[in-house]
């Protein structure tokens, strides 16, 4: 009696939620390992980088600092909502500071990497433009010979914007970076992450470290073909725009954030007479 050939059983595709959970878990493990390494071998550098998370010298401006920070978040979210509205996507007003407007808007819809990326870029780009304008105002009002108390405030608000918008570009869900990530080709991830690591060796930036820590698992999942390569549904031009645009924006925000943060202490001490 002839044996029937064994039927192959197709492996069910891994759900998107499972893939994002794996990336989050791997990213957290990498981030913790890197922070432990920094704590053991470069504690001073880690301590300086962690100061970004505190109120620092902006505390001298009291309630004005709080209002400025809230406005930075609102401007960022309005950029996301306006873009979604222009693209005809359903709007769900959910005030949450870390990109949840994008999540609330896009979650019920089929994945369209190019459209998702455009909405994902909207908030960080809007916030970056506002922070650059604040930097220009600082440059116009700052006089080293006659320090003005208001000048460092503008640079401080710009600094908050640079770091906040960089934070939202971390490639995980509920952040804008998570909606941009599927449209980025593996080659762009590899090149961008290498350059990011080189930038970290030049000047430590805690938020940029988070981008690298959560970007590496994304690249690993793509190389192992565990995550679908969704960028292939985009045109070559669209992939280039998203890939170059994402990492250029990340590098710009990281550099400006580090520069403005390092400049603030001396400026505030000069105007306060400390």
C-alpha cells in the first residue's frame, strides 16, 4: 500500500501585535544592557545624559516653562491631526502626549505604509519647525555683552522641542516612529543605525540611544524575515524620502538637542548672576 505524501502545513503569519511586542521586548533588553554598560564604564557621561529628563535650568522660569512645554506638545499633536484630516483619515481626538493621536487615527485602518509615514512625520516636523523658530528668536534676543533674562528661555523651549520630537521618533507603536518604521527599507535601517552609533560615540544623547536600541530589533526582524517587508509596497521614491527623511530628522534633532542642552547652563547663570 503506497503511503500518501505528507502534506506541508503552512506556518501561520505572525500577528503585527506579536511582532511589535517582540521588538519592544528586544529593544528594552538592549537598552537596559547599554545603560548598565554606561553605568559601569562611563557613569559621568550617563549622568549628564540623564539630566535631560529633569527640569534643569528651565525651573528658574516657573510656570512659563510649564506652559511652554504644554504648547510644544499641543503644536506637535496638531500637526498630526491636520495632516490626517487633509488625507481624509478619521479623526479621534485623544489628548495624549506621545503620539497617541496617530494611533487613535490609524489603528482601525488597513496598513498603508506611505500614508502612515506621512502622518507619522507630521507631528515631529511641525514641532521641529517651531523649535527652530524659537532658536532663531533666541539668536536675535541674545546679547553676550548685555544678557537678557528672556533669551535663554527661548533656547530652553527649543531644547524641550528637540528632545520631545526626537523621543516621538523612537520606532515603537504609540509613537510616530512606529508608524514611519514599516516604510523604511532594511538597507536604510542598517546604514542609519551605523551612523547613529557613530554619532553616539561623538556625543552621548540618551534619546538617540533609545532610537538605536529599538531600531536594532526592527532590523533583526526584517533580516530574519520574521517581520513582513512592508516598504516594498512603496515606490522607490517614497522609500528614499522616508528612509533619508527619518534619519536626517533624527540626526538633526539629536545634534540640536545636545547643543542647546549643553549651552543652557552657562546662559542661565549669566542672566541670573550666579
